[in-house]
């Protein structure tokens, strides 16, 4: 065999060895996807085999998010939640599995938080000039608040068999914005897993599910925004590793107003009808799924530091970071016993 043929055979052998090595090492690629949903934006990173076909995944994600919006968006007059809110009697209404699943999770958060989370507060949110309501010129009085409280209460929502729901008080309405976004994150995570990949990061408006690891084999790193009105949207207060879990954050530092020297934040205490005033600036919750993390982040904002830590330290696989304003205006943090990166 002449030298030229030997060299060719050697090159072919080397190519096959390189290909086998590449396949054996699981050559990976990172796919980035983004879009708009639920009045915000989503960002997704998917790690997959180099030859894995992810064509069509973006279209499936957008279609799935459209389904959830059509189910739970109060801005759509023909959505399931809007149709339910228009019911003027206690006639049961058949709803989708998405709607029913979110309501089941909401009922747990409502119960475990002692009513600190409540999905029927839209009348009070509007009364205080938040959400899609017009800004108020003066704070509501106790009579107005009491009138609105009479038509709130998540315990008025009845969950019946066969995905049917009804309301004991026909004037009660639902707004699941403080938990539905987390459910959207979970739904997209489930869709990606069904497509095959196990390593990915899904984020919708700051709510996150991290699964597996990054392309370099290290855990995903997620960040918590600095809770200050003048802080940039990407200003990070703390970052930590997260794998196979969810993170959601709620805060009072972006949506508030001041009247006569008094600051009113958009988080309403369902028990009093007034905006919370407990010095809590933000709450971040780590949980097995983003639906619960999202709901608990709002509930803990209402409950305050001591009550929140007492509850979370009793719950399995749920952790929290609470950032509050100290009397001198500085930020002070408190963490549950197992919060990632806890130092003491």
C-alpha cells in the first residue's frame, strides 16, 4: 500500500474516531427563544443534543401561552375567567384543565396563608387605583373599603366535580394574575420536557423554572432584583444556583403612589382591604413549581416577615428570601432555613 493510500485511511479513521467521540460526549447546543405574553416578555434557554431538531418549538410555546391567556386573562372579554366573572348567579360553569388546576393551587395558597393570598381582590385593587383602574385623587374611606370587602373572599369560589366551578356570592369576581404567570412558566417547562430536552431555563416576567444544568454542565444561576424604585430592571440584589426548581418574586417598589405624604403599594391585604404597610420590600420564593412560588410570593408580602418565616419553615421544599426596609431606610434581609446560599 502506497503512502497516499495509507494517509487517506488514517484520515478516515481519525474522522470516525472524532465523530464517535463527539457523539459519545453528547455535543450540546443552546437554543434561545423569546417573545411576549401576559403583558410582559419571556426568555427561554434550551440545551439539547447538537443534532436535536427543535424546529417548531417556538410556535408550540406561543400556542400554549395563547391557550393560558385565553383561559385566565381578565383583559379579554371572551376569556374563561371573564365569562365566569360575568355570571350573575351560582350556576356551575365548566372550565378548562388549566383554569381548574390553577384554582386548586390557589386554594392551597389561600388556606396555608390564612387568607393572605386571595384571588377575588379586583374590586379593591380598582378602588385603590391599581391594575387597569384610574389613579385615585384621595385614599378610599373605610365605608368604601367595607362595601368592596363584602364582595370578596376566595372561600366564595366553589370547585365542583368534573372541572366545574361556581360562586356562592354572584358579585364575587376572580383575578388570578398573581399566580397564573407562574402556571404559565410551569406549562412551558412541561411542554419542553415533552419535546425531549431536560436542561433548560424558562423565565416569564421574572418568574423562573430551572431544569437540569447549563451547556457547560454547571447549575443555572438566577438573580433577584434589587428592590428599589430607582434600581435598573437588571440590577441584581443576589444571585444563586438553581436546578430543578422554581423562583418567583413579588415586590412593592415598582407599583405604588403617594398621597399626603403616605405611601400606598399595590399589594392589598385581603383581610383589611388596605395596601400592606409592613416594611417588606420584596419576597422571593423557591418551590418545586412556579405556580406555588408565584402565589406564595404575594401571600408572604401580605403576611410580613415573622409570620412568613414561621409558615415557610413548616412547609416542605419551600424557601424564601424576604427583603425589608429597616427604620433607617436601608435594606435588610431574612431567609428561611433552607434558602439557597443562606449563610446564617
